[in-house]
């Protein structure tokens, strides 16, 4: 479980920085590919403590708004913390993720 994310207010947007680790794909419900991006070393802006080691996002309109991202690029974005369940239906576990990224831009 991502304890550091759990401590953040889930009703409020927070500003994060992260490094692009890699790109991938997942399938939509009809089997069509959806581009994804894995961000690593995710931190609250200005904080030394890492919030999570990685987080996956759909590489959609908000992420592409920062321009052509490449592995190693440092970005800054606003997002909310959300509770979700993961795992097989018999073995469900609660965890926290970042959701609804906005204001995505390259970090300086």
C-alpha cells in the first residue's frame, strides 16, 4: 500500500513532480490499444520525500499537452489521490493512486 499517498487529502488537488520511466499500452474494453506512460520518483512539489516509486497514467490529451515526452524527462502536474481496489476478485486489496492529471508541463 502506498502509505505516503494515503496521508494526503483525497478531496484536494496536489502538485507533483515525476520522471518519465517508460511508455506502454493497455487494451480498452473492445481490445483497441491505449497508450500509457509510467512515471517514477513521484514527489510533492518542493518535498524531499518520495510519495510513490511509480504510477501509470493513460498517455492522453493532458499528458500530451506537455509536448513530446521522452524517457528521463522530468514533469510537473496536478492530480488527486484516489482509493482503488486491485487484484483478483477473491484477493482484492485497497491501495491509493493518482488520478485526473492536469496542468502537465515539463519541470525546470
